C-alpha cells in the first residue's frame, strides 16, 4: 500500500484534531463539514474505514517516519554568471 508523505499526513492529523476539538466545543456547522472531509481523507490515506482507526494508524506511521531532511540554501554567486550546460 502506498503511504502519504509524512509531512502531508502530519498536516492532516493536526488539522483534524484541532478542528474536531473546536467543533466539539462550539458545534459550528461550517467547521464540521471540514472535519468530515478530513476524516474521509485520513481514512483513504491510511486504508481504514473509521477515523479513530485512521488516527491510530497515522500516529504509528508518523512515529516511525524518518526525520525530515533539511535542505540547505543553494550557494549564491554574486557578480558571476553561472555556467549553463551545452546542448546535446
């Protein structure tokens, strides 16, 4: 089974958990539709059928995901023209 990128999965989990807490506290209808959409997306992303199981699987996957690689900024060259490859 394909797995979603850990950063995407983390964003889905974080947003779902934050919005579901807000909906439980305020019963706002416009937020509840987004929560349902996120629940569906989490279920599809984790291959599960209910959101509680999806969250459990997502947390397990995130716990074993490799640490994100931090990309360093490309070196900047001031006052020089960068070489361009010759056409083949």
